[in-house]
């Protein structure tokens, strides 16, 4: 499942750059780094949302 892998990628970003915390600005992070990681996260969130919509559409067609 693509959306599960994308969610794991977001968790890996949080672990790598923010010690497992949320991807937000912090005094010990540069603005450039935070914005870069946020862009990576946003790409993964797009994959999650897109695949969940496809899943829901498929499920609604099956049960009609």
C-alpha cells in the first residue's frame, strides 16, 4: 500500500531531523532545513491523501 509507505516516510523524516517530534520550527533548526523537510513531508502527505481517496472510491463502488 502506497499510503502506508508514505506515512512511514513521514515518520522517518521526523525521526531523522526532529528526534521523532513534529516537523516545526525550533531554535536549533535552520529555516531552510525546516522548509525543506516540510516540502518532503507535503509530498508524502499528497501521496497519502491521493491513495486514500482512491481507496474510498473503490470501496464505495464495491458496496453499491
